[in-house]
């Protein structure tokens, strides 16, 4: 009975047994090197749900509270949305097509944080619009959510790294104030961090996603749940059910807030 119920929810999420045609190009936004690391065991098994001992104040290591950061952290929505497209703080400004600020309800209870834009996101200026984005929409729908309706979606980086390589610590540090201010302005009730770099940026940890799943963490006092990036799920037959479990955990957590 339980397996049938799980199969039903997985179908609603679009997590069927067939994800893409053999030989299809990789999903934009997730470097092949990260996919390899995850596939070879960096992602572990689920642990029982409990509150973790993560510090409430978490941020990218080495981010100085300099004048630029202080200015960003005082901005309102209009100022923040105007300053991000003009940002020249790191070399990614020279290679981007568009910045990818974020999309959704600016007073949302749910905040989804991904990693970095891919090629399609860079072209359109919106997060999660490729194949992984379609999966994310299905995942949200499976728990009664919809992009833009009480949900906000953002990335750690607002610019695409060339060739979809991994974000480096300097780029994450320069972009961190933008995401921090978005979180402060949205004031979400719950954050879902999807992918290794989203987890690193928000929880200041190098721990694997597998070791962090199933626990309630906190970012500056905001409850936070860790899950896999949708693009990774497109390539992993074994982790799809775990992603559904993460969403169910998030739904239960939200119901109790």
C-alpha cells in the first residue's frame, strides 16, 4: 500500500522511471564534475528527522561586512532589483548574458534556493526554466504549490559560470549579500536549499547532502530543509524517492510552523 502511494506521488512529481532520451545533452546549470561526485557516493542515505546543531547565523566564509555589503543589506526591493543587473563585483559579469535575480511571490512563505544559472536561465534571466525547472514545477505541484504562488525561487549566484562550471568561493561571497537581502525582504517561513552549493552558502558547511537531509536546519533563525537539485534527480534513479520524502518533510514542517 505504501509503495503504491509513493509511486502515485512520484508520478505526480514527474518522477517516473524515464527521465530523458538516451544521449540527451546534460541539464544546464549543473556541472558534470558535480554530477560525478554525487553519483560516486558523496550523497549518502537519509538520516532520521531531527533538529540539527547548525548555527543560526550562517553565511559564505570570508564575506566581509564592507561598504558594498552594508549598502546592499539596506536596499528595498526596487533598489535590489536595479543593482543586481549592473553588478560588476566578480568576473562573471563579463561572460553573462543576463543576470538571474529570482522569481515569485515577494512575500512567500516558501523560498526555494538553487545553485547557479545554466545556459537557458542565462538566456532568459529566470531561474529553473530548463528541464530541471520543469521537474521542479512538478515537484512543487505534488505538494500543492505553484511557482509564483506563495513560492519564491532564487539562486546563490545571479550569473552563470562559464561552461556551467562549479561556482568558486569568491563568486559566492560576492553574490551572498544579494541572496541575504532577498531572504530578509521575503521573510519566508521555510527555506528549501537544493544542491550542494546552495547548502554550502546557507549553512556554511561542506557536509554531504545525504548527511544533512531529514533534519531541520536554520539560516539566521529561518527553518531550512536540504534536498537534491532537480537537475541531479534527472540523472539519478535512486534519489528520486528521497526527494519526494524531502518535500513531504517540508510540507509537514510548514504545517507545524
